[in-house]
C-alpha cells in the first residue's frame, strides 16, 4: 500500500507543527530617586510582547512591562512611586516538532500562561537600589501547512440505508399533541 494508491487522498491543511513552553525568572535592579526606607508594594503592568520563529527549533518572544515600586524614604516619613520600563527577550525551544511541513511559511501563536508578576521586591544590600524578582511563562504554537493522508472507500455502492428517504421520519399523533405552537414570544 502506497500513499499514491487510489484508496488514499492527500489533504493539505493548516495544523500545529510545533509547540513549546518556557517559565522564566528575571531579577531587575531599580534606582529610586531617594534612598528607600521600606518597600510598600510592587506591581507589574502594561505587558506587551510579540513572537516570531527564530530557527527550526526555537521561537523568540520580545516584550516589555512596567515595574511600579511604592516605597517610603526619609525614615518612613514620605512615600513615592518609581516606575521603570523593562524589556526582555525569551528564546523558547520547541519540544514538539513536525518535520513534514509543506512549506516554510508559519504563523506563530504565543499565549501567556503566567503574566509577569512580582515574586519579591527588596532593598539591595547597599541600600540605594531596589531588587525585583519577576516570573513569567509562555506557551507557543507554530501553525503551518502539512499533509494528511485519508483513506477513501474504494467501492462506493449505494445501499438502501444511504437513501435520503430513510431519514424522512413522520411525526406521530402523540408527538404532535405535545408541540407548543406559542414557543416563540410575540415580542421576538
């Protein structure tokens, strides 16, 4: 049996040709305008990213987010918020690959499993900077054209069961009694 046999057809379709997933932890050092006394809060917002196929085995995600740190200074008598825009580049290896793609044109879909999130925010040992530990996680899919082989029925004989008249069922009197003729509201 070969795939060029009369019993098989080749179908070219879009399919997931590769998958990957990556969890990343980053550490950022941020310099506030005043020497911090204590950290009151840390938020990560405005996450933006895009993904592209880097090589046969990897996808590259380039992105950015804002880190907002609320801190006190001057012996905890005043507060301020420092904001810093951070950029990153993640290389995600493809753990699942289909080497039988028809061409080299791919669509890349990247989904955030874990938005960038602050794990820890603390004043550094020298006291003038704040160290922020961030986590994020992505899953990527490569969509491309691939071939699917389908077996077709070599002998197509019309049987009595294939006749459309077999599916023409009649309602019984008992079924007609239970039909509500006002099932649609007049306002609809």
